[in-house]
C-alpha cells in the first residue's frame, strides 16, 4: 500500500510504499477512504519541538480519517465488518482513575494515532475497535474524515449553555469555524468572532457568524462593549493568541464562562486574576473529546440538527499531493484539506 510517513528527524514528509498492516486482537482493519490534514500534521512536517519530543520515526502519520472495516481481530464481533467509521485519535488505557471516572479524554496513559503509533494516512489502517466510531453514511465522506477535529469544537461549545446566548469565538481556524456552525445549530442568539485573515473571515460568514471583528481594522474592545454591554455569555478561545485572554476576561459577563482550546506558543501568560475571580467566571481547559459523550453529541448534531460544516472543507486532493497541501495550509489559504486515499491500497 501507499502511505504518508515521517521517515527522518528533519523537515518534510514522504509518500512511501509500506506493508499492509496486519490485524491484531481487539483491533479492526480499515480500508481508508479519506483523511483530513490537521495542524498537528503541519507540526510533524516541520519537525518542531513538539514533534522532536514525541515522535520516533519512521511513523505513518494521520489521526483524522475515515473508512470501511474490512477485517476484525480476536475479541471483536464479526458484525463490525462493513461498518463505515471515523477515527478517534486518543487511544486510552481504560484502567486509570480518569478512564474509570468518565474522564477518558484526559487518560494519563493516552497514546495518539499518527504520533505514538502508526496512523491512518495510508491505504489501510489497523486501530483499536474503540477508536473506530460508527458514522452514519448520510455524513459526507469529507466531513467524516475530520470528525476527530469537529469533536474538539463540539466539546468546547457544549461545555456550557449556548441557546439564546451571545457567544464570542476568538480565532477562525478550522475548530473556530466549526464552533460557529455548532453555536448556530444550538440556537445561539448572536455569534461574534475575531479573525485577521480575509480567507477565514469569508468562511466564518458562510458558516453563520453574525459579527466578524478584525483586530487590525476594528477597535475590538469598543465594538464588544457596544454589542454586549453586559458581557458575552461565553468566550470560546480557539486562537492561542495572547491578546485573547485579557479580551475574554474583560468581555465575558459575570457568571459566564471562558473555554480554552487554543494552545499558546508561550505557555506562561499574564492575566487579570482578580477580575476573573470577582466576576465568578468559569475558566475551562478543553482537550480532545469526551469519550463517548462528545461522539454521541456530534452524531446527533449532524443527523438530527442538520449541522452543516461542509464549507470548512475547502480542498480535496490526492494523498500524493500532500506536499502542496502542507504549503497551502501554511499560507492560511485553506479550511480543512481532505486527502483522497481511494487508490492508495
């Protein structure tokens, strides 16, 4: 089969011919249909500090993908053969305190597909049966390939009330864009977003953002005071930009919430703690997807609430064009890029 792999501890990735993975107990084998390129894949491509500290080449990458189960290992019901599934990237132990208390998304023994073990950017993939999440075939294949990422947005948005609320979303990367559509599907009164890139501002408008503020063109603080004099009900921080934290604390109403998903290049940030405390704001760290709760919510949104995130899929290319896909992502000229693996086997 063909696959996309990190072969060497240096800049770049390669399209290679690799052995078809063998089935193992407790696992299922997929014929991969599509994969979605993630910002993490771009970090791997650049061989940055995160990659250097985590990945041991050679490694087949890819943690966002979908496909059809064609074989099952010992202990997996044969009835799973033929299921259309999307990948959950977090392989959890099931035995630690977090797993046993319904917090598997922060399992202390988590391993990640495409990072700690071989991922799904190839003609076939073998993954734990729990990580192969059944996806209704009414979900478009391009969307099904990125449910792992969509789940991040669902987890962030649904970590508190949304209906009839005024919501601020900082940063219109793919997860922020997803969040716009989710908030609208859940009945938000008003969705205000911040973004500097024109390409992403246009996508945010397509997905239903009511107000788009560009910090390079607007006095965002003044605009927010006018739009929400008492403060927004929730701020969903997706940007990882230092300016987003004081903005969120200042403009989230007393008793509101700030949900943090974006990661910061500089982990140490200065914030006004007294204001945060005296306003009684809930400050939440968000990671991954709650297992299986977020997956159930996501399928409900897609099927029952008709959540439409197809505008986020801006490019669909052959897996052979992964190099150009990385370059396009780096320029910020894409939402999600979907790779076609239909002829990789």
